[in-house]
């Protein structure tokens, strides 16, 4: 009687897993497991980052050298577990560079300071505004003169959801 080794017909058939193809066991550093899983699940790919800077004034000769790759998560997300994304709606924050349809990256772990752009829940409705606090009075300030500030009173159902850290919008 033979013991150990591969048994005919044992295991899952090739290609029957969630990826529809043969898989291979790989050793991954524990610190990178979540990143690899996220990469596979979301098909996150690092994009090429060129070493040269692009002139916004007079053109300069372009360098053809890659600096490396750019993972937007590394640059835009400080605390992944506390970060969420939301789309802006309306034009009350155009002065801050936030336009209708922009993608806002919000960090719930950051403390709102005077001047921070925040996502706030006011009576159950989310809003993006600049947080201002002086003389013990908190206000949510629009960045468009067509809108009035929202003064937060003690009885209001208002909660700060997080601080906007980045804005992504199309040209």
C-alpha cells in the first residue's frame, strides 16, 4: 500500500476556481497579503511614472526615462480602512476646485481643522463644505458666493464624516 504523494482525481479540477484558470501556491510576505488580494480582486495596476516634469509654461525637451510605477492608492490614500470615495453634486464648492461629478477621496481618520474641506451629514443629507470654527461657532462654508454658509447650532443633527484629502476630476 502506497502512502503520500498525489492521488489521482484528488483536489479541485483545474480552472474550476474563481479565476477560471489554473492556480499556483505562492509565498507572500504577510505585510503584502492584503495588497495582493486587493490587486487581484480589483485589478489594481500601478501606472508608469515618468521622471521628467511637464512644463505648464514654455515647453522643454521631454525625457524618455521612467522613474518607476505609480500606484494611486499609495499617493491618495493614507488610511485605507478609514477612506471612502464619494461623488460631488452641485456647484457650491467650485472655488475650491470641486465640480459637479468630481470624485472626492475622504479620510475619516483625519481630524477636521479650521479650513479643512469636509463631508458632513446635516439632517441626514451629505454635503461637502469648508469647515470654519471661530469663537466656538462652527460653520460649513461654501466656495461659491451664490450659496450661504451653514451655521451649525447645538440642536442640529450634524456630523462630520471625514476630511476630503483629494479631488479627482476630468478635464
